[in-house]
């Protein structure tokens, strides 16, 4: 294992500074622990190791530690949809719904439980199959104090768009 580097400490500082919601305590390195920096250094936990610890409960950490498979695959889906439709907004929403239907959003899971995240994915699949409208789905997501916000999926979509543009997508 690599020795702790300043990046793992800076990552925790950045997450705390951003006041990211719904993080909970995914592992023993709790962001609310006042001795977190000392614990990271004591345990020689580098940036990658810190993300790997969170990968089971955080899809972004999973993406970063497993080769970004969802991002790379679906950046091609986004680009292909755009090529056929010539509508970037439609392409983004369509790709977003595809990802959300396949991969329960971990931000929702942390806030409301994994069963709720799976229900959101099921409802996204209904929209894709034409069994529900995108407007009804949007209202559903905005209900309950906006706790069903699929923020992890949104972050992956941003990465998909970035990768698609790096691969030559021009708007």
C-alpha cells in the first residue's frame, strides 16, 4: 500500500467544505471525525484506498476505482443518441434515464435506503418503456422534499458528456 498522501486529506477537506449531503458513515474514516486527518496518516491511507473503501456505497467512488466502466460505455450511448437525434438535451435525458434504470443512485440510497433507490430505477425503466411520462417521473423525484434527487447519476452524466466530447462529439 502506498503511504498516505496529501490528496486523501485534501479530498476529505473538500467534501466537508462542499457540505455534500447524504454521506453518512460509509466506513471507519467518518468525515465528522475530528481526528480524521490523523487517522488517514496513521493508517497510511492514500486517495485511491480512501475511494475504494467507499466504493460499495458510492457509485462515483466505484467508478473511479474500477475503470469508469459506466461512464465510458454510456458516453458512447450519449454520442450515438445525439448522432441520430441531433438534440443534445434529448440525448442527455435519454442516457440519464438509461443509466438510472440500470444502476440505483447511491445518493438516493444513502438518503432514503437502497430499496427506494431501486424503486426509482424501476420507475425510470417504466419511462423508457413508455409506461410513464418523463413529467410524472420528474414530479415523483421532486416530491418528498427532493430527497429522490439522483445526484450520483447526474455526476456520471456530466462525466459521460465530457468523455463524449473528448472522443469528438461536437454540438
